[in-house]
C-alpha cells in the first residue's frame, strides 16, 4: 500500500487557493480458463500523483505517473500556476467553493497480494468441479479478477485521509444448447469487496451456487420465447439495481443535469409511484456495510448518502463541490477519479431502490399472465431516461404461478414513466457489485433493488 508522502506537502499549499493533492495506486489481477485452457494470466499496477488547485472557482490540474516527493511538489506547483493563470485571464465573476467540515478516522481496508498461482489453482479447482457436475455444457469459462484503488488525499479546506478499495470476484460462465439448437448462456459472479482470503479460501463454499447456476441454465435450455408487448412483470432485484443505476442514476448526476438530462425540469416533481425511494449510499445501507463502501472522495469530501427519489418525488442530485455550489446543494462525496491522471467526475457509489413490504410469493400470485425477469445481461440508457436492458434469465407467470423459463429478450421504456406503474415492492433487496460504470472513466460501483411489480414493454423473438 502507499507510503504517505502526500500529507507533508500541505505545508506547500498556496494561500487563498483551494487545493487537493492525491496519491493514487491501481492494481489488477486476472486469470481466465476457457474449457480448462489457461488463456489469460495477467497482473498490472500503476501509481502516481495529481493536484487540483482552485482559485475563485477556476482550477488547474496536473499529474505525474510516478510517486516521489519531487513529483508531488512538481504537480502541486504546476496546478497552482495553472489555476492562477486561468483566474487572471478569465472573464466574468466567480467564487470559491464553500469550505467543508474536516472529518477523519476513515476505515482503511488492507490490500493484500498473493502469488498468481493461487488464482490459477482456484480456477482449476472450480473448473474441475464444473466438468464433473455439469455434463451438458457446450462451453465453460472460469475467470478470477481483482482490482483495487489505494488513495491518500490531502485537502486545504475539506477532509484528508488514506482510503482503499479492494474487491475480487470469480465468474463462472456456462453455455449449453437449447431444444431449438440455439446457444444459451448464463454466468454467476462470486465475491465482493475485500481480498482473496475473504471469499475464496475454501472453494467448496462456491459449489452450491455453481449447482444452482447449472440447474437454471438447464431450465433456460428448455425455455420458450417471450410474447412481445406491454406486460405486467416482476423485475428481479438485479434488474431493479440495473434500473436504479443506468436509467435513473445517470440522469441525476449533476454534471449530466447541466448537460440537459430529464432530471433537470423534474426536481421536486413525481417521477415514480409513492412506493419507490432511491438512495445513493456511501458506506452503510439498511444497517450493513455496502458492497463497495466509499468514505472519502477525491475532492476531500467526506462521503454521505444522497436521497435521489423519496416516496416517488425527485429530491436531489449527486454532486461535486462545483455543481453543489451551482445548485445550492450539499456535496456528499460523489467526485471520484479512476486513475492518477484523471480528474474527479461525479460518480455513483452504491445506488439502491429501497425494499418495500410485499412478499415475492404474493407478488407472483397476483399476476395472471406476465413474467418474472430475474437477470440482466447488459443495459443502456440516455439522458431522457429511455432505456433498453437485455434479459438473460426470466420465467413465465401463468395464473399466479411460475412457469417455463424464457430465452434471451429485452425490456425497454422511459424510467420516470415506467416507475409510476410500480404497485408492489418486495421486502428484501439483491446487491450487485462486480461491474464497472463506464462514464468517461471506468469506476467500480454497487447497485441494488428489490423485486418490483410494474408494467413494461418486453420484446419477443
């Protein structure tokens, strides 16, 4: 992990300027077995320093891809000079951002390194189990991946601290052939925040999940095509999380609001049924630590939760210090950067639709003809809130009971209209945290949702 050469440089911060100096290290590890063959075995790391200096709301930025005291002083000097230059030549009045209360004592999660052989051995052990217990596959892939960010933040007028964000996952991907001769695929991600030993010290704990994945794939291999049209469906928790992130979350990032998102004219208005509440959580949700906790962002803002939708009403945005000043809101730690050379952008952290009071069994029993859509393969949305998600796993609902599995399909709609049709919400949520958000820079994110009954447009064959 990083040695702190950042904090001592605060003595060099220029008077009258708002300064953030960041030391930053990224690491990644990856192993891929395809049909038992090792096709990828990689590890990489990068580290460096960046400085962002603001004078009267105009900022200079500089970075270095090496990590020494001399580099820290050089990027600090360059960013300070850039800010002074821009402020001296900018037209129009501007102002500094309000200072923020300093917080400290942020939890530091250890980033542990293991020899690559342990990852390969895990993948081989899991692959051997798949071969022995999943006989009808046409292809299989086992992937181990981990990534971590280690950051030291020094701020002139906000919070300073050392934070780290390790996570690791094992993906098991299976392919079979449907009764119609069409390839069908499913995958499952095991793992979460933390290091290898936190999740994979005993591979046998993975086997029940692998068995369920195979059984579900066999259901899908016997599946049918969905009937196209507007249907009453139950979105599974993973689908609800995708909706929370892609179709709603991006529209309420304040920089995208300034860019014209649908959330701009809808602040304070109804955008969902009163059963829907949506929060971007920093580090704790529903009494537990979230999958990917964030305690301090890259502007030195101590992280707090942001309520985005409350009982169906759009109540807020995710902000940087700059956009918070523009909208008269309070920043809550959403400005994050992927690499040492990246400037912080407004990013989601752990975005979740709150659970309700309904039981899933009652929700299924309430539908005469519809679908239970469990897993999403991908998703995309634009700033109008219009979305299209792939559905990789779902089931018919006939006369209040689950029926046959369905083959891959899509759902689409406009989020703020579709969410108004939500009339039942289950009493538990499902978290997903293995992916990256791709807004200009990759960024690890968590997302979650309960099952929700609503109306949505579903594709057919």
